[in-house]
């Protein structure tokens, strides 16, 4: 192997390590956020909670975009840290149409369906249905021919799905009183898949913060009027400081930080490989339950967690190859 080839492998490994660390941070945020949100739902209507955190997150995103527009970032490479925040290209009329579509599907419809689905089904059902999103995204990519997915990716995705079933499958009950919630949660995953894939053309010209922030602002404008009855039903004087902290935390970390990492990864390693990391979220939630709620850790769940981790690793092997073509 030549010195040039070795250097390319090392550079690829550095990119891999950086984006993997960020994606693991994202799964940590989203996994722990689940317990925080569920606790807040005891005191505040779920859709009202969601509306508030979307308003806060949209405001933060738009403030960042306004600040970076005034900063000396022009001419910096898209792959730098500045490229995550700063968008040098103008937003065209076609871009605005695509952003409006992403806002409708990826923020308004997805957020509403996810919260309604979670309220209408069990935690086990929700986790297993959410684990279908990488498969949905991979199938869509294969149909469109946007990314070349090898047998390793499909084996990894399948192994991760089996692992999630081992972790939460015992509580899975499809039909009956949870059927509506199950279908609504699956609809949310379809919206997420469309949102993830629909952002790809915009990511070639704009930063993850710009695409996420502008589409979220549009989605929030559509979402808030639709849930006004839920907002009016909240007894605001009874909302405790802890719940307000949960709203702010969820907005800043689960939406702002988590979404930014997601789309930075989509731009760097592709939609299919990024999406598989979402299978780690139930494992983080399980770990949080063991640590903070004293839930037992069974051998079956440990085996499932190992399967998910191996499955994610299989989907990432291709990125270590300096000559993937």
C-alpha cells in the first residue's frame, strides 16, 4: 500500500471517528430525552409540550442563522465546523418550496403523529416501530438508486431490528386498543424517512443548521395553529419549574443539537448509514431505566443490545474503505 493510500485510510478513519462520536452523542440525547418527555407529559398536554419546544427550537435556529450571516465565514469549506452553521449559497425559490415540503412532512406531520402515536400505544410498540425507520429509508434509497448499499448494510439493518425486538419485543402487542397508536407511529416513521431523504438535495448547497432551522420554522408555523386547543387547555399556573426545564432541555438538545448532528451525518455518510444509529436510542432509554429507575437488566436484553451494536457496525464498514467505488 502506498503512502498516499495509507494517508487516505487515516483521513477516512478520522472522519469516521468524529461523526460516530457525534452520532453517539445524538443517541444519548434522544434516548434520555424520552424519559424526560414522558415525565413532563404527566403535567402538560403532549401536543402543547411539543408546540412549546418547537417554538423555542425554531427561535434558536433562526437566531443562529441571523448571527452567522453577519459573521466572517464566507469562503470556508463546507466540511469545516463553520460549514455546519453557515450557508453561503442564497435560498432560491425552488429551495423555499422544498423547505416548505420538509417543514410540512418532517416537522408538522411527523411531530404530531409521533406524539399522538406515543400517547396511543405502549413503549415497547413505539420503540419497535421506530426501529423500522432505517429499513424504510434503505428501501427507499435502493428504489431510487441514490446510494450504493451492500449486503453488509442489509445484514446490519436486519440484525439491529432483531436486536431491538429482543430488547422490547416481550411487551409488543399489536392490535386491540393500541392499533390506532401503532398505525400513527408507523405513519410518523414514514414522514421521518421522507424528511431525511428529501433534505439531500438541499444539503449539497446549504448547511445542516440552515436546512433544519428553516424547515422547522415553517413546520412550527403550520403546527402551532393546529394544536391551539391543546395549548388553551393547559392550566399554565400549575406547570412546575421542572416541567419548564424539561421543555427547554428538549428544545435545545433533542431538537437543536440532535437534528443538527443528524443532518451533518446525512451529508457526510449518507441517509441509510445515519438512520441505523436511531436503533441505538431504545438501548439508551433502556440503560437510563436500569440506572435511574432500577429496572432489571435481563440476559435477553443484553443480547439484543449486542445485536444492535454489531448491526450498526456492519453498516459502517464501507466508510473505512478509501476506494468505495
